[in-house]
């Protein structure tokens, strides 16, 4: 945080900035949407409130467990175990990177210094890409929230797809590198000194009994509060949006766009999911509403996978570190993998 200026011109912009920032929060959007319903359609206000509150209460148990698990992983320093996956034979690294990509408690922003550090330390692009493709798709909170909104079949299916997509990307890159591609994947000027201050530390060890150290207990409390509020505000907005979707969007409109059998609805869902995606916590409740309106399970899975891989933070992370050809390959594998995943999930 910057210091507050002492001159006369300082306070006004500061207050204005705070006000504008507050207006953009999920809490404010949720309240404004509910106020709009109360004014424009007061007869349906109770139904919208009841739907959103009931759905949020149902998911509350998953939120609590997810926040506790994430706080524990952060307090113990368990993410250091992920860095050890990038040591040894390349094939082994790809398998472990794809597996840990679905387990690591990293968001799309936190993964940037981690990935930068791995590349700077000399980890092969194939293993890094396996982790990079799998990591945005699933993590412990996303798994539990997806299960709460869409069921365990969908949540487990997404976790399996995350690992499979990571393996596909890793071995595809390995094959291309064997033919001479991607010899220097990093953009010029990207060095460990500029990117890796929060990168992996191979010599660190997790401290599973974190409560024995005051600093780690503090870390646990901070993570519990910050992650709890983060998930709560986004899921509250998600369920308000789902209530609006179910009550006001005609089912036949959804069915026409992403309903029906075949490959076309799944491909359309992937292409729509790329620019329209919000984040992995908002998507499951919204997709639950879309599926009630006629969206197929395959299209929903395709939407989630494409959206996670091509979300703004994920793409920004790739673009900021690697050359355009690596970025294009990442994006192409993500979209094609989303379509194939949707087709396979629909068949199963």
C-alpha cells in the first residue's frame, strides 16, 4: 500500500479510487442485482432470494472443508512438494507435473512466479506445460465446489480430464522439442532475478504440524479468512446469477445454443467458454443452471475446461513468460482438449 499523500490533492483521488473499487466487488454486484429484481419484479424477489440462499447453504459445507484444506496446505508449505516433481527423468517429470497440477493450491496468478522459476531453473518445457495445463483446471477448493454444484461424477471427471490434458500437453511438447521446436521458450529478458522471487525451493520441507510454530499458525488464520471471504463473495454472486438464469432466461434459448446431441454444441460451448469464463468458483453454479435449462453434460464440461485454460489470468501468465509460438500451442491444446474432453465425458 502506498503512503497517503499529505498534499491537498491527495485525499480526493484516493477516496474516489476506493469508491470505484468497492462498486466493482462481487458483494456490490450481488446486492445491485437483487435490488433490481426487487424493483422490477417484486413478485419474484422471494423466489430468487430463496434459490440463491438455499444453493449457497448447500455448498457451505464444501466451502468450509475447502478453505480448511487450502489453509492447511499453505501453512505447512506443502507446495514445495510440487517443485520436487520437476527433478529426474523427463517422462517422470511429465507424469508428476500433470498429477500435481491438479493438487497444487495455486490460483492462476500465484502460478506465474512458480512457472517462471521452474523454467529459469532449467525444468523442461514439456513438464512445465503439463503442470500449466492441469493447474488452472482443478485444485482442492474447485473440486469440492464443483462437487457441491454439479455432483461428484462431474467433479471427478474434471479432475481426471485435468491430469489427462496435462499428460497430453506434456508429451506433445516433448515430441515437438525432439524435432527441434521450442529450443528457447522464454521471452528475451526473462530471468530468475526478475520473475522468480516466489519461485520453487527444492530444499524446503513441509511442516505438517504447523500449529507448533507461531508464524505458521498466523499464516493458517490469514489464509482461512482471506480464502473464506474470497470463495464466499464469488459463490454468493454465482448463485444470484444462477437464480436469475433459472428464473428469467428461457430454457429453449439455452437448448438452441448448447443443447442437443453431437459435437457441434460441445464445440460451441468451448468457443463461448473462452471469452465468457469468470473463474473456477463461479462457473459450476452457473453451469448447474444452464444444465437445468437444457445444456448437455458434455457441453458443460467443454465450457469449463476451455474457460479455465483460456481465462485472462491463465493466458496472461503464459503470454508474459513465453514466446508467441509457445502461447499459441498452449491455447490450441487447451481448446482442442476441451472439445475432446466434452465429447468423451458426454459418451461416458
